[in-house]
């Protein structure tokens, strides 16, 4: 009876997944649902048989090597039943647990919960006698907000979806809320042109603007390397880059990481670079054009007959150009595309570094819709399409297969130190130096422009210009009068332009946020150094310990990403 009840619910789940996975955004092929199971005696095998019967894939997750695991089964018939299911498993993951330890099954429970979208628990509610059993796994799932489909062995035909707030009282609701819970995980977001562009790999082919880079080069003397490839080639380029840089990983694991994460990361990363350049070009042009407008206005105020309407015409044209850049930037949503694609690229990289350790990031989980306590989280609260796409990639990647033994974990640990933590640390140290080398000279230049404006205004106030021309350069008064007719408007224009230039520099610095970048990089770089040291000191090599540190690294970088994104998102294009 239990198997029949489980089969019925697994079919219901499959129907809900079909309804939530919109063919326009997901693959048109039917969803392939997978059951993660340790194939232990009792309920594990009943649920595994039910899953296979309704067309699900079986992914066997063993706490330690299969030969050692078989020794835990009491009878030859139990071993034969295990072997029969084990042979039908589409994939196998073997953890590095130690047989015979009191907590030998605890790591298994952690991995199952961390990679589950829904926990199917056959449990009578009795407290655990040891650690690592059904009660322990259910408690962990509750803490991590994993939806739990409960079956009581005494009433197997009456399953229910646990109410996370009131787990002991959710039984009366049955499976109410299961569709909403799966929908919140899988349902696509509101249609968004940025998502449509990303899924179609429809990126601009024209070279990205270099105006911002040229301005930075003038200040620092450093040249930045242009992107030679087109954005549509970025996925393949990322795969090649990861293949060479991540050579320390075991070959099968490296191929798995690249196949699952490299192309979407490459597209997101290259797109973020292009649109960040477009946004920076826009605000750089706006500040330059604004300064030019002030100068033209200053010249126009003098109303020189020789210049006619040229200054006024220039003022109108420059103001029109400013409005054009603001309008175009807002219409193309270059800032939104930059922020969203950068957030996606970084989170895909975090996911890729955790996957070989049987981990995911918390961002791939959506809290269940609790019956009676409201609807699933709003799209805005789930960060729209970026979070949805991240979850979709994580769903498709699944749990890493293979033998996650000490050799595997040791190689992943070293790769994590060399190819991720140290690379990110050096990036932030370089970014801090580069940002400081831009911010400080420009800040000093703005101060000098203000000082120059004060001196110029003072000179004009006391007639010092004419005094210098007559007494120091020996010009005749008549000549000075003629020259001042043309020189005075120019000096007037400079007097109003220099403060505007100083203000423009501060506006440029504020929008580019070089100083904020220095502060963030100076904060995160030493933390990454400490985490690299801690990773190198893990003894003995343990999948859980290395995974915990990898998750801590991901949380640190996600926190920095959140601070950056909030700050950058507040600096909109404006005239």
C-alpha cells in the first residue's frame, strides 16, 4: 500500500512540474525527474521502486563504498535487493563516510537535503534513537526550508505536505500547497526582454565602447585590453578558458563542471562586460558633454558679435546630446542588463565551484508556499529571471556523480585554492590598486580646478589681467582694451566652466564608485587570504569540511556582490 501511495504522489509531482515548466523557456523535451536515494533497507527501497515504476531516474547516493555499505545489511536477501536497485541507478555518488562511526550516515543526510527540492519522508514521527536516520534528515530539511512530503507508515494512503511553521499540525491540510511549492521553484518569471535576449544568445556584435577606458588611460597611463571575440562566441571561449585553468580537477569532474556551467557563465560574463562598458560610456559622455555645455553657455552669455549664434547653437546641440545618451541608456536598459548579467555570472561561478563538493548555494532554493500562510514569494523577492535561471541550471546539473573520496576532495580543494580563491584575491587586490590610481588623481584634479576658478575670479574682480598685460608684458592700453574684448568672454566662460568641470569629475567618480570599489576590495581580499589558509590546513581531507569552507567562500563573495549591486543600482543615468 505504501508503494502505491508513493507512486500516486510522484505522478502528481510530475504533473505539477509539467505545468510549471513553460515550454517557451525550458527544453521542449519532457522534464526528467530524479530521485536521490541511499537505497537503505525499508522505506528507501520502497520509494525507489515507486520512482522507477513511474518513469523517474534513480540516482544512488551511498555513504561510503558499495562493498562496505553492503556489510550493513543483515541478510543476503537484503543485499540482493540493494544490488538489484543499484544496477538500475542511472547515476551513482559515493561519499567519503567512515563505516562503523556513530555518525557515519550524517554526511549522507546533509548531501541529500542540500540537493533536494522535495524530501519524501516515510516517518512515524518518533524521535531518533541515533544520528543520521529519518528523524535527523527531516529535522535538517525543516531547518533548511526544504518542502517535506510526509508518509506515516500507519496511514500510507494519507500523505501530507508539512507546514514548516507548524510541522506537527500540517497533516490536516494533506498535500495542499504542493503545486504552489513546486511552482515557486520552477515557474518562469514575468516575461523580460533581457531574459529573452540571454536565452536566444542575441548579443550585440559591434565592438563595445572604449570612451570610459580612454578616460581612465589618460588618468592612469594604463591601457585596458579590448575584447577581441564577439559576445556570441563567449560560451565556447569560457569552456576553453576553464579547461586550461581548471586542469587540477579530476578529468571526469572537470568535464562535468564545464559541460554544465561554462557556457552560460561565459555568455553572462561577456554580456556583463559589454553592457557595463555601454553604461560607463553613457555616463562618461554625459559628464563631458555637460562641461562643454557650461562652457558654451558662458561664451554665449558674452554675446560676442564675432561668434554670432555659434555658442548658443553649441549649447543646444550639447544639451540635446546629453538627453540622447540618457534616453538611449534608459531605453536599452544597459545598466539593468549589466547588473543582472554580472550577478548571474558570479553566481554561476559560485555554483560551479560548489558542485564538485556535492553542494549548492542557498539561492537555488525557494521557501515553500506554506498552506494557509500566503502565496509563494513574489517574483521581485526571488530576484526575477536571474534567480530563476540559476535554479534552472542547478536543477539540470543535479548532484555530482562519482566517487567523492579523499583523492577527489584533495584535488578539488587545491583547485579551489589556486583557481578560485587566490584568483579572486589577486583580482580584488589589483582592482583596489587600479581604482585608487584613478580616484585619487581625479579627486586632486577637481580640487585644483576649484582653486584655479577662485584665482581666475579674483583676477577678474580686481582687473589683474589688464595689469599683467600692461605692466609685465608691456602692452599698450589700447591694445589691452581690444584684446580684453575677446579675452574677457573667454575668461568668463572658463570661470564658470572650471567649477562645472570639478563638479563633473565628482559626479563621474560618484557614478563609477572607484572609492567604494577600493573599500570593498580591501575588505574582501584579506578574508579570502584567510579562507585559503584555512582550506590548506584541513586535515584529514574531508568532503564535509572542505565543502563547508567552500560554502563560506561563496557566501562571502555573494555578500560582496549584493553590496556592489545595491550601490551600483542606485546610480542611475540622469541629465
